[in-house]
C-alpha cells in the first residue's frame, strides 16, 4: 500500500513532468466561442470562425482572436467577460461528490456556478458526468441532477454505469435485465434497443416457486409478463442497477448461469455453458445519507461468484462496466470531445481533464490508470464528502485531496491560472502585447 510520502512524491513528480509534456503536445489558444446557434441571444458575443477565442464586446474590450498563444485560463479583466476554456475540462463523479442520499452536497451548487463563469476569471469550463449509478434512463437521471444542482444538464454530458450496454443491443436478442425500481430498467434496456427484455418478475410470475420466499406485489404482478419457460433462451444477463431483492435475483441469475447456453429448460452438467453476465459497475460500497457506506452492486457480484463456486465448484467469470474500467474512460473521452465540439465549438482535445471523485477504488484508480495510457493528462482529485474516509491512506492515491467539490474546482482553476501566468499567456498579458503593438 502506498504511503503518504510516496503519494506526495508521486504527485510532485508528475506535476512537473506533465506540464512540460503538455506544452509540446498541445499548442493553440485558451478560450473559445460556442457555436453561434448556442449563444444566448441576450449577449453580444463575437464569434471567431477560426474557433480560437470568445469574448463579449459588451463587457470587454478584448474582441479579437489571439492566434499563436497557448495560455489556458484568462486573468480577471476589469469587467470580467465570460470565456470558455478550451485547454482543460472537468469530469465529475456524482454520488458522494455532488449528491448524497438524493440531496445536493452543500458546496455542489456553488461549485457548479463557479465552473460556469461565476469566478474571478470569468472563465467557463466544459464538463461531463461519469457515474457508476444508474437504474434510470440518461434523460431521467439528467433531469434529477438538473433539479438537484439548480442548473441544466444534458444527456450529452452524462455517462452512467449501464450506458455502454447500449452498444450490446445488436449482439443479444433475448436478455435478462436485473435491478432498479419497478419496470424502469426494462424500459431503459428497451430504449437502448434490446428486443426481448425479460425480468426476474417475469420468471416469478410464470412460476412462483422459482423463489420460495419471494412473492410479487400486486403492482409487480400487473407489470410482469408470463413467458414460455421451456422455449426461452437467455443470451445474456445484464445487471443494470442495484438489486432490490438479492435472494430472488441471485437465485434466478444462478439458475440461468447453470443452463446450457441460457435455455431455461436445461441444466448443464459441466457448469461452464451459461450465458455471459454483465454488471454496470463493480463498486462494492457507495455513499448514501447513512453515515457509513452501504454495500452495492459490486457486493452482489462478489456474492454471486462465491455462491456459484460453492454450488458448482467452478469459477464464475462475470464482466463489469463502469469505473475503473478503461473502456468507460475511453467512452468518457469521446463524450467529452463530442460535448466540447457540439456545445462549445472546441475542435481539439483538452490538455488536462480534472476528474473529481470520492471512491479511490473506482474514481481514482480508473483516472490514474487511464492517465498512464492517455495523451490527455487525466488528473485525479479525491474529495472527503463520500466513500473515502479522511485520515486513512487511500488504496489508490490521488494527485490531490480536497475537502469538497467546490475546493476541488477552485484548486484546478487556480492551477491552470498559475500555468498560464508561468507561460506568460494570460489574457491580460495578451491584451497588453496587442496594445503595445498598436501604439
Ligand atoms: Mg461516488
């Protein structure tokens, strides 16, 4: 396990070396205009077709582009203009960072205002959300988060644990979908394009001795569908969200895993012929309103593997999406690229993405490992408002620890500002150079 000293030395070493690399990797300009169609008509932005700089001529004299400069954040102007940084971005975990127990963390609303321009530099920074949570459609989850954070959040900024499962709808026709409230995950799966979605409720309704101690409620019975147990072949199992009934859901998943190729009327003799089983993430614990972390989907996955081994003597190979999987961070990189392009007109990658999370095992591990293979500097920040307990050494050390999300984004923006000052490319400096040339 890394020591605090090792953590600090790693952080210092990486900071200096990465800064040097970035200057070589990414030239170009620091702030950028949103596409004209996305500009608030109440503000008179001047759009530079070279996608190099945005300024607000109403509130600032800086109306031209500054080609050839490479600063990252503007310095405060006498009357701050709102500018969007093209050189860095944020990615947020949600539970334990912005929201806890369904309520916004106190500093979260303030933090989002800060990142949207209410800061001393008048800078806006593009951002996306990367949560292992799920159980609702991306659209519904964005509506919840918009309400909690008092701002508009678009599905184009949002990845939840099961979002990558969308890519598998073409591959599997008949699937078992587990977890979440009521019928919501069936709806999400059908929205992803899965053609024949079966739930544990369907199986219990068809044969109620499948789960000896579980009976469907009237509502569940109403919503569940009878199926042909003898002639149904489950091609894959997807655990979309946390199970509300571990015993019943595990029984049904185990039954299917022990079939021959998912055919419900069969039982394998070798116990390695079942369909694949996918989980939307592997977080063993997560942060809720309770003072101690609660067990989650990763705990169910661990339990299922142990029970499968106890019954069959065979190891069960399951698959998990979500953080810390590299595929999820690759997905997030693409999402961020699309979001920056579509909403801000930025057509180059950021030099740095600050990832703010509360769980060392998923948020920090994933960010650090992805950083090792990414041309973009993925910079991990751990906050104290969720799973990780202060005064313990994180199992996967972040490059920075902050009290909360507000402190984290202030740290990141100040860090970027300091880099700009060091390179002499702040907006103020650029303005002074231009004025000198004109005189
Ligand atoms: Mg979290």
